């Protein structure tokens, strides 16, 4: 057994590192986090110094046990988890587990960190270990406690005031506010008309255009021409004054230099991967993680290709810059090298976490050399990192911008002028390798690459035409993943490791969705965003959130204690939660709107947010006995719905006609979406069917398909609630409470009752809102064959119990243990819905 145990987070990293350290080391993976707060209220105790109650994460119990067994036999234990706060906390949790199990007595515990997985970096880290940073651990504990307290206290308020099942997060909520406020800006935006004027000029060296810059003796502004009549009058006057020619009044040439972009930080990598590769932030981080942990390069074995991908730093080591300069001189010539190393200022205030930028572990491994060993996504991301890093140490690009002015001194109303601009690249410098992407193009981008003919002052150029073009101002664009990450970074909300999870959580909760790769809030997301902004403004305030992040950074540097920080946050937050729970009206919280009066009944028409989404309502619950309800159509929003659109919704249910046997056929919208009803049979409409326009023949076809499916659905029925059914994804076994897969080597129709019971007993419990629902018929049927099921249940209990420590539990307790485990899983799920991640 190896004398040294080194613990990392992922098995891929363990595999790569294992070959570097030799037989004296055993390298094991923790598989991420090993402990978390107990998933129930009271896991953080504000009345007891914010004491936190942890437990081992169930899915990682076997990995923790493997680490414990290896630690028992080792002399030295090296904690080599990631080098950020989260990694430091994982190392601390591992050390605490080992202490609790009495496995650290007489052993040396070391903390080692490295930003790249190369033999040199790993051996250097092991040779120079340090102690655990309790300041960094405290910062991570404070972050987790804050997120827990916000989730467990704010989420129930949302349940009561907005909609059940909602949750709020300390960091996600300000991000949601950004998206919601941008949507409101777009809706409130009023477009303004304006006209531009451009001269089309002909020249022997090439035709070109010149835009109007002066009109009637003064600078031409965007809104000087705001209607067609004025624009056409100006165009006519300018054409008359020109007499078919424009005269050059000034030629200016200006040389400028453009510096390369800094090497990648987490934020800029996510932005560029979104712009250039179309990657989501979570996809970028997943692919980057794989490149960092190691990729098999044939005979070289597993090699880490990039440095650590969670960083605020733009710094590069001297070894890296030396190698980059050598590569640039070799591949692009010495003229592509600046006199000295290019240094980029790091924006991060947190020096303790300011590691290197994201770069290739060896620039000499060109994208072409490693392409054969990488999948498509890895290849694209590695090439992006490699090019950006190489470009950052190359000479600046030299650009030449030429501006040519043309004057019309005798135009009606006063002198007028036009200007043509073109930019050419004199020396591409770093542009030969890489150019940073942009979210939106500017006028400068349009000019770049445009060449103008050689012109001299006083020269006359033939005028082909003068054009006037109509334009309308546009609202600010919705956030893309790239622009949202950029905004979060600029506001100081979150940190590099959290950007991807912030976006993922907002999407998972269905607060936002992507439309044309831009974030649009759902009605529920808008209701949550507006509710939090109106009633918990301080806690979704950008400056407050950024200040809290800075304070957590200060804790990680040892400049501030974490408990006083928690106390300052907790007391006013708790008071506000209690106050708003009592005072806020639900209709106001959900964003309910009165739209007008129903022309037929004279009753009020409103739009509201209900348990299953937004709906229109005719009538007032306080004065009308019977109310009418209608669900909104896909793409409609309760925040923009008009009275006319709402009245259209009440045309459902529609009577489509009758069948040959006289059964009525209708179409409507229910809890689970649009449906056709024929007699007592209900069938869901397909995605392409519109309930407002569907006709009788199509409706009958949908019902017919449903009846055929039902007729072929039952493969076997054992009369006790256990059935073998044809499902959407193939045959399966069910007893109403649990579903079981059928092994590939068994024919579904050949299954016996005993086989079905055995497979059901071994199957996991159902998840989701229907997990515990069982019909009365199924419940009665289950009571009948109790004797048959008892043996199967007992056998299953034994299998389940073997996952626990067998010596501590008797056979008689095992069935109870299984029930407790199921209940615990359900409790964890419910708590997870309430809790908000960091």
C-alpha cells in the first residue's frame, strides 16, 4: 500500500496525476463535494453563531469510504482539490470527515495547489505544500450559509404570494432582475423615425459612398430629418447644388495601433465561446474542465492541455511568456514580437485567488498537433484558448484610417458636407492569429477593411446619386449568454465559478428561456423578479450584492470575520421576510392586471398568474358566483395581453361537430395543455395543432390514434395492479407507484408475475408530483396478494440494506430502513426546491 494519499476532485484528474507521482502515491477522487448542509430547516443556526450541520452527500458515500480506507493506511495525506475557495472548502470537509472517523492521528496532512496538470507543476506542488486556508474556508462557509438562509426564508414567501414551488437565490435574483428590467425597457421603448443621407460616388479606382455630415450650415444630427417629406426635400436640394459632382475639401490620414486582448479569464472565455462557438456557459465550463483535467494524447498518455479554468486573473507566468515568445519567433518571425513581455492588469481585487489566466499548458502543443485526439468541442475550445494566448504576446496591429470630406458651399439653406472613411491594415500584428469578437457591430467595424481611392484636395468626383434612407431606433437587445456574463462581471455579481450556475438555475426554474439565443423572462420569472424588486429591493440591488461579494472576498483574505458579516445580513433580512409575509397582497405580488370590461356580460376581464401558469378571467371573485377562465396561448404574456386578445381566449372550448355515432367532439385547453374530447375520451393535441383553428377531421384522427395506442398499451395485466405496458419510450412494468425497466434479454410478453414483482422491488421510487398518487383500485388490488409480495419485499430490503453498514442493523430493521431512506430522499428533494444555490 502506498505511503502517500493524494486526493483530487475528479477521476479524470486522478488518472492524469497518477502517472506523474509513481508508486509511492495513491491518487483518489472525491467526485466533487463530499458534504453539504442537511437539507432541512435548522441546518444553519443563527442563534448559535451560525453553526452549520453537515452530512455526507449520499451519492458520494462510497467515494468517501474509499478515501477513509486509504487514509487509514497512509502516512501522509495530500489534499489537492481545486485552488479556489470551493476547492479549499472541499479539502476542509475531507479533513473534517477523516478527523471525525479518527483517521488523522499520527498522520501529516498537507494542502497542495496547482493551476496546471503537468509533471513539473504537480511535483512542485507536492514538494511545497501549505496548511489549509481557514480564511478561504470561512468565506465559502459564509457564502453557503447566506444562500441557505435566503433560500429557506425567501422561497416560502414566494410560495404563498406568487406560486407554489418557486424559489429565490441570493445571486440568481439580481441576475433575474437584470433580465426582467431589460424586458420592461424593450416593452416601454417607443421607436423614433429618422433618415440618413448618403452620396454614391463614382471613381476609376472604385465606387464608394459618403455620408452626410453637415446640412444647412450645421452638423447633421440623427434626428434632423424625421419624416419622408423633409428627407426628400433635403435630398433634392443637395442634388441640385451638386450639379453631378462633389469636390474634395480635406483628406486626412491617421495611423492608430490596436493592442491584443488580454488572455482569457473565466468570464471572457465564456463570452468568446458564446460569440464565436455558440457554446452555453455551462458547456464552455464542462469542455474546459475536460481540457484542464487531461486528455489522452496517444503515447504521451493523459495530458492536461489548459490551466485552471476558474480565474479572474490575466497574469501569465514567466515560463509561459518565454515559451510563447519562442513560438511566435519560430512561427511568425521575430518582427511579430514586441520588445518585451506584454503585461495585462488584473481586474480582480482578490489577490489570494488571482491565479494565472487560462492558457495552454504548453503553447508548443499547437491545435493542429492535438486535433486528432480531441472531440469537436474540445478542439474548438482549445484552439480558441491557444490563439488568444499566443496573440496576447504579439505585436500590436497597425491600422490606417483615411477620411475624405466633400463640401457643397452653395447648397440651399446653407453649406453642406459629406464624409467618406476607410480603414486599412498596415501591419496585422496579432490580427494574423486572433481578433476578439463583439456583441454588436459599430460603424467603425463597417469601415474596417474598406479602401478609398487616392484623392487630393480640390479634386472633383462624379456623383452617381444621393440616397435618403428611412430608419427607426431600436430597443436595447435582450441579454445573450455572453452579454449577461459581461454584465454580471461589470456589476460585481457572482464570481467566475458561479456565472454558469447562475444562468443554469434561472433556466432550470423556468424563470427565463432562450429565444434566438437571447434571454426572455417567463411570466413566472417576471412575477418573481418584480416581487423581489418591489418588496426585497435591498437584496436584489446590484450594489448591495456586489458589496457582499467584496466582503466575502475580504473574509477569504483574512481581513474580515465571517460571523459578524452574517449577523449584519441576517437580522434585517429576517425582519423584512416576517413583515412582507403578512403585508403583501397576492394579486399585487403576481402582477395581476385589469384589462377592461367584457362587452357581453359587463363583467371585469383580468389576467392573473395561477398555480399552472397565467390565465385570463371574466368576473370578480368577490361579487360573482361563477367565474370564467381561459389559459393563455403559447407565446402570449400576461404582461402584454390586451382585452381583445383575452376575449379571443374565451372562444374555447369549441364544438367541432359529432361523430357518425352521435358523440360530440370539442376542443379545449386544460391543466396539461390543449386537448380534443370525443365523448369520454380525451386526447392531447400535437405541437403543430392549434386549438383555435383545428377542424373536425383532424380532431377525429387524433382521438383515433389515442384509442389505438390505448388498445395496444397493455401487454400483460396480472389483476393486482401490476401491469406490463407499452410506453412512450418502450415497454415497462408498473404497479402504479413504481415503474421498472425490462432487461433487454427478456421478452415483455413472456414476463411472469414473480419476475415483475422482483424488478419492481429493485426499481427506484417514482419522482415528481405524481410519485405518491395511487388510485383506490390499485390500493385494494395490492392488499389481496400480500402473501405473494411479502417474500419479494423482504428480499429487496436485504439488497437495499447492504449499502449501509450491515453489522449495525438487524434483518428485522431493514424494511424500515428502506422506508426511511425513501422518505429521506423525498425530504431532500422538497428541501432542494426551497433552497437556493450560490
